[in-house]
C-alpha cells in the first residue's frame, strides 16, 4: 500500500474483489519504525458486480442413450461477485448455428444433463458454460466438443467357440464387435455358460 501523508486521515483502497467482506487496520509509521496496528474496522462488504470468471474444465460425455452430459469446475465463492449466482449452459450440435440455452440456478452445481430422444448416440456437440448473478450475465467459457451418450451394442459377437483345456476349465473365444459410429466402442464382454 502507498504511504499516506501524516496529515491525511482517510484513504481509498482500490483493487478489491466485488461482494467480499473486508476489515481494515491502520498502522502509523515514522523514521524510527512502524507502530502497532489499530483494532480492526467493522466488516464491510464491497458492492456486487457481474461475474467475470467463467467455469473451467468443461467436459462431460458418456451418460445414457439420448443424453448429453455436461460437466464443469464450479466457480469459487470469492469469484461469484454477488447474490443469485448460477450457471448458463449453452450447447448445439456440431455444425448447427442455433444454440440451446439452459440455466442452472444452484451455486454448487457442476453438471447438467440434457435429455432428448432425438439425440443420435455419440453425436458431437459444441458446449460452453457461463455464469450470472443478480447483476447480470458474465463471461462464457471457450467452446468444448462433447459427445452424447452411446447406445447399447446392436449385434452379438460372432464366431463363438469353446475348447476344453482341463477337467475344470473351458476356453471360450469369439470375434470382436467392430466399432460402430452410432453405438460406440465395446467396453467389455460377458461370457455366459449353462
């Protein structure tokens, strides 16, 4: 802080964060040194302002068929800049010009799930997440590409065969299911016997 002339009895403190409680102390100094600080002032909250920090780590994907799952890192309380804080989620299919907008009013939220039967499995979406409070809408994140949920595999593995390897074990083999644009990658198989 700047040193204030000894005949001045007030100062303006700048570069404070909006909607944060502060308390202040004053310290007198001279050529000999610095004295004890005053008792703290009463708590004073700065005025609210439009939030300027957008959520980070925009991600998501997965989920069930016909779902678009969007996640983000929540904005910390000291950066919310006022009451009525929430998130604005905007998304559109890749190549579209029209954005869909949703409001998430919970401060603690870090996820939004959009459900619509018309969503094709594994479709890419452009997504951005912004913030707002009672003062207005703030900054939006940069665009991230997120894929809608996958569908269950539509075909069974082919070429299943079994080979007895001991009195208590059988080796089962099959041809893998190829990757499909609409159902996605196969994460595992289940072997059933009877």
